[in-house]
C-alpha cells in the first residue's frame, strides 16, 4: 500500500481556509503519510467569478504555516480546460450527454432531481448546459468511515450537469478527470461530498477510469446548522493559532493528542498524528457540531 498510495487536498480559492478546511486537509494528509504515500495539492479554480483575489497565495501560506508539505507541483484546474473539453466532446458525440436549456425556475418543485425535460429535445449546445444521461441503476460503494452508501441515480439525482450554461465545467466531471490524471488512489474529503460519489463512480465507469477508495470525514456545522464554510463567513485560519487549531482538528477526527503536546510546533503535532493515525477512531457520522470541539 505504501508504494501505491496517492492522496490529495483540493481547496477552492473562493476564500481563505477555515477550520473545516483544516480538518479535511489534516485527514487527507495523515492518511497519506501514515501509509507512506504521496500527498498532492490541487487548486480547484474552475469558477473565476467566485475566486477571491489573493486566495490561492493565502491558502498556500496557511498550509505552510500549519506544517503541511505537499509532493510535486501544484495542479490548477484552470490549466486543464482542454482535457475537460475533449472528454465532454466525446460524451456528447456518443449521445451520452445532451444540451439542456432549463432554467432554475422551471426546475423548482422537483427536489433537485432533474425531470428530463430536455433529454430528447436535441437543443444546440450554444447557450445551454450539458447534462450527462444517467442509467436506471443504483450505485453503491463502501466508504472507509461512513460504511456502505447507496444512491439510485435516475430516482435520486437524474441527468446531471457536467458543463454549466455559462461554459464553466462542473465539479463532477473535472474532479474525476484530475484524480485519474494524477493517479490518485485514495480520496479523503468532507461528508458533504458523499452524495456526489455515486455520480463520480458512474463517470469513472463510463470513461474507463480507475476508481479510488473513498473516506468521508464528518462535516463540521455551526450552531445554526450551516456548515463551516466561506459562504457563511467562517473565520480564516490564523497562523499564530496553528498549534491549538491542529489539536482541535485532531480531536475532530477522533484522534487523542496527549496533554504534553500542548504548545508544540505544528511539525511535531503532524508527526504525532502520522504515527498515531487510526481511521477507526474517526466518528462515523456525517456531521459534527464544531462547538463541541472547543
């Protein structure tokens, strides 16, 4: 396993890293290093209108301040558009994808499940989103923390967007192409993306790509029920709080750093985390109240 493991952390530069980001980064880092594997860094900068100026540099500085060291060069999705175009064209030409002109208003009342209005409409691609046809099948996988997860694609999702109407590529397509291109064997990320995994499994199967193992850690939520995130103004990580916040992140992952590690530098905390990493201690739940970790 140690020679085959390739993990990654893939932040979106729409804002600064926050405590929820730290928990996800720490889980992926410890899992990779404990296996003797590589840990890659990828910027998921597919949405220029939402990108915060300076966020990419701030993310890198924060990771360095918290002791993280990545392998190889940083990959940016904005530099891989030609690969996404080639695959989308292939799917469209094979009749596996189609143009959709539905507005959000038209889709209200369908609980997020696409009803197939444009499936056989033969709209031109101009000024349209591109949707992938999904089979009438249930997809399932065993998550390393959350256990067995099932989702019936046509009943619970419907045909999903792989290129938006504004021409920007959707996460579902880009992420599986990047993971395959980088040779990622293990995806460790937040449980908010658990529901996306069956769609990604279908895309991987459709394109003949390898399927990595998945590990989804609990999503940290605020008292009002919202997840910690840039959209809800979660406070950015402070460099001078690296030690205490790393210890809190370890506890969020079920790891139990001893009291004598208080006041230790980030590198020492990460070294302890690697040598004591125990996936079975991660809470088997999809959400975790951030206030409980204070």
